[in-house]
């Protein structure tokens, strides 16, 4: 964090975009602590309420194909404002929902707006920041970590009074972000080359990128089983659930930004990724079969493995591809976000068909499958990774997560 300030005061446009980015990332885990409350308030099942994640990430996956198309034509500022406007509208409407179907639909619109905003924010911050791209990336990483950690906390604080309030709160905060960007951010130069909707799909023709995306698909199923299904297993009040996922988010952020690069430097990316995936599988398995206190500890601990995995996957995805980084990032995320949409849907279904333990067995198995893809496709994933210049790792980590 000190690097940000040592390189000169940042323009107001940077702080406005970074602040809005915090709120945008908060939206991912915002509903976690209030899922049981939503189910109770709308007389819905766990499977129905979990569709809040499915609709959100399904739209996000498809949005990966259009965000570059849109921003390369209307510019970064207008893309940010469009995304923010959509979040304000659909987050506000989500708070008025009278049924699960309405809430799921509004959450999908929210996902589209969030995808447009987040996928553009890093480029805007880098373009407007003082002190070079390193300071800008560090600022954006801080916004990412703060948002992931504080989303569940805000959901708990507002959701304790009513499950509707977190949605209204998000709409209000994003409206403030909209006004700040309108006032402080000038229009950014449009990219020299316009991006086609099909460019991310074409990028997946590269064997290394396709391998990274396939492994990340399995990993993300595990990740979002923890994020979307665990709140029902813990069955805690919004405050306690929010505290658990706040600790989870803090550990995720620290391990992503601080721990992962050090482990990679010492052991290499593929060994770190394979080991972290296997440890995540063990952690999830213990979470599913352990007592309540054990489940809480394993939920928080999973944030460490998820943080490490997020960082390493991004380097592998972009290091092996010969496509432009934004295009490779979009293709990679197009594949992996489908798993984020699938896990919240299938985990409750699997519980209905079997028992509460089996969804975690499946999640552990998908983490192992992710590690198996890394092992089998080792040569394809190793190609060109070593050629990344120093500092690219952190920048690519943020770019892939954002896109």
C-alpha cells in the first residue's frame, strides 16, 4: 500500500474508480450471509436461492465476449458509467423483489453491469494513475481484496435488519460511484484496434490457454461450492456468517497478493498450483464432514488456497497465450465463470438427491481434477510462462480476475 502514496498523490479520477471498484467486488459475496434470510423471507429452498449466484455468473460468463467489444467502441468512461448504471438499477430492483424468480432475474442484470464495469476499471485506473502502472495495479489489487472481504460484512450488517437492505445499500453506493466518475473522470482514449465478439473464443484455440481454462473450470466449481453452499451448512445468523466470510476474504486477499508470489518464486507456479488444489480438496472434504466448529475453520482456511490459486492461474493463463492479454483473459474467464454458475445450482440439488456431505465430496473431486489437468498438460502450461517480465504477475492477476 505505501507504494501508492510514495509515487505521488493520485488524481481524484483514480480514487473515484478505485472506490467504485471496491463496491463492485463487494457485490460478489454480498449475498452470502443473507442467503438463509432470503430463503426464509421469500419462502424458498436453498437450491432456489443459490440461483442468485448462478444467474449472476452465467451472465458474467457471456458478458466476457462483449465487454471488450463495447469498451473498444464507446470508450472506457462510458463503459464504466453504463456498467454502474445497470448495477444501480438492478441492485435497487433486487431489493423490491416479491419472489425468488424476480430476484434471480434482477441479479442477472446486476451481473451484466458488474462485468462491464469491472472489466474496464483496471485499464482506466492504469491510464489515469500517477506513478506508473505498478502503483495503479497495487491500488486496484487493494480495492479487489477490500471488496471481497467487506462484501459479506456489509451484507451481514444491513441484512440483520432485512435481507432487502444490502441490495438497496449497494445501489446507493454505486450511485455515489456513478456521480464521482461522472465528475472526476475524463473520457479515456479508445483502443486503436476494435475487439470482435469472437476474438476470445478464437484465443481458446491455443492449447496452453485452453488447458488453463479447463483446469480453472474445475477449480471454480470447488471455489463457488464453498462460497454459495456453505452458508446453508453453517446455518448462522447474518452477523456470524458475515464475520466468517470476512475472515475468509481477508485471508484470500493476503494470500493472493503476498503469499502466492513468494511461493511461486521458491517452488514454481505449477508445483504451487497443484499442491494448493490438493490441499483445497482436503480442506473442502473436512469441511463437509466435520463438526460445526471445524466447518467454520475450514471455510476460513479455504480462503488461503483460493487466494493462491487465483494468482497462479492468471499467470498461467496469460503466460502461455500468444493472444493480446485482454482477449486471452476474456476467453479464459468465459470458460471458468460457467463453473461459478454451475456450482450454486448443482450443490443443493446433489444434497437433495443424496445428503449434505456429498456436495463437498464432489467439490473435492473437482479440485483434484483441476490438479490432474495441470499435471497432464504440464508442458503446454509451462510454455512461455518464464518469459513474463517482472511485475506482470501482479498485473495479470488483477486483469484476469477483473475480466
